[in-house]
């Protein structure tokens, strides 16, 4: 048996392979090799040939990773359940959230808050309204505030970011200085100041206040993405071909810059829900408690926080879980679409 460590035996094996490669009896007339006892014939047409495979888009590739990501699936499950609950809330709630069904059982000194019982799994509030029904119906108002505030903030941010990223120069400087001033103020303080200006607080004052806070976040993110697109090859090629600037901005730069903004919007929904709850807790939300909202319920429970903490625990848990769902989904989506975060 030849010694594998002997250089001479290695040279002999190489020579034998070279001799067999040139033998027509083993390789065939056109060249090739023997595989499994059969002759493989290679032709000149096969040289440099690569088998074609179907391409995969960025979002298809991201979805293939997301559907195997347990963090994303948990966030998607929480968010989906919350959206379905908000849509069908009037039909799911067992009682009218404004009906004072247990008002007769309230005793200010001995029993200010009716306890849980059959048909009222979480009890009632200080005026006899079913807490469970109010939590279910309140999900609709909470979702409405979070989504509408994010939508208006997205529209405002897209407008400023597109102007700054498309024109550049002094226009970019002016827009970004305004954005920097807005970002220098704490978000909750800015939202509180805007909501306090309104002569009469309502749900729309909360939506507008939170939307204004979110505008600079979207504007700065989109502006950075569009500046990166300005120097890309396809934009330079479009300018060289004489394509109009408006077509370059809206057909080439803007569509390719929306990915990070869309991901950020899922994270902003969670922030909007928390900020809306904070403003409602401070009394700047909708004063009409016949339409319950989780932040409003949290603010109304503060006078009973020591003796009956459950009044504050239930809406607080709902806010935390929903915000967690949107955050998990948004972070997973950001990692799936970001090439630097792919594993």
C-alpha cells in the first residue's frame, strides 16, 4: 500500500490521473470523465454555461425569513388579535360600555367599586359600568388614535423628507433645521404643548399633537434614504438620459427610499399608542367617557389606585401588550429588510 505521506506516491497518482484524462477509452471522444462507470461527454457549448434560476425580490426574501422568526410571529399574533378585537368590538362586548348596570350596588363608604361576578368578569368602575366591555370597546379608540396619528405623521414626514432629499442645497438646510428644532424638544412635552393649545380637548387634538411629534422622525429618515439614492447609479443614468427631475424623484428615488420608512411606521404606532394614553391620562384626551379609551380609563382610575389597583392594572396591561406586539413586529421587519442585520 503506498504511503500517502510519500511525495513520490502523490506524484504517481497525479500522473495516473493525467494519463487517464487523455485516454479516449475512458473520457470519450469529446473529452470528459468517467462517472459511476458511465462516460460523461462534455462539449464546447457547455463551457461557461450557468443554469438559470428564478430571482427573489427583497420582500419575498424578507418574508421567507420572517415566517421562521418566532419573535415576528408573536408580534404579528398580538397585533392581529388587537386589530380584529378593535374591528369587532361592538359585537364582542357583552354589555354597553356606557350603561351603569351595577350603579345600585355602589356604596361610597363600604363598596365604591363592585367586585367581579358572573357576567362581569372584571367587575365595574366607580359608576357601575362593566370594565371588561369598556376594555374591549376601548381598543377601537386606541387603535384609531394610534393609526391616524401615525398616518398623518407619515404624510407630513414624507412631504418634508421628499422636499429636502430631492432638492438638496439651501432647501435641504432650511427643512432640516426646522426638523432639528422639533427633535430637540422631548416628544411628550411637545405633544402636551400642542394639545394644551386647543380650546377644547378632544380625540382629534390628541391625534394632531402626536402626528406633529412623529413628522420629524419620518422626515429625517426619508431624507437620508433619498440622499443615498441621489448618488446611486440608476439615478445618475436617468439624469444622463435626460429624464425630467420630477420623474427621477417620484419614479426612481422615492419608491426605493420607502422601505425604512414603512418599517419605522410599525414602530411609531406603538409609540403613538403610548403617547395617546399619556395625554389622555393627563386629561387632554376626549372628555366624553361614554366612548372609552385605555389611556382615559387609566387616568380615571388614579383616585382609586391604592384601594382598587385593578382599575389601573387592566388598561395598563392592554397598552403594554399592544405596544409590545407592534414593537416586536417592527423590529423583526427592520432586521429582515436591513442587509446589515441579516443572519
